[in-house]
C-alpha cells in the first residue's frame, strides 16, 4: 500500500479517496483481529484520519461548488 502526503491526498479524486479509505479501514480491522504490531496499527489509524479529512474536505468543496 502506498502512503500519500496530504497534498497528494487532496489531488486524488473522490472515488480514489473512497477506495483508499475502505482499503485502510480493512487493514486496520485485520490488524485489530490479529492483535499484533500495535505500532503499525497506530500508524494506519492516523493515516485513516488524514484520508477521512481529505475526503470530507473534497466532498464539502464539491457540494459548495454544485450549489
């Protein structure tokens, strides 16, 4: 899995962000079930937050632009 910077996340389309969001969420859930490697889990959870924020910002901008 590739890790994107905040600028790169902002440049992705909404569809790409949603797919990345779902992929990271699935990886987090798998790691939680295995209960190993807590450092990697914490990094993924942080990255998940950045993706979520980028997705919210993009959807908010698109909604305002459509109005």
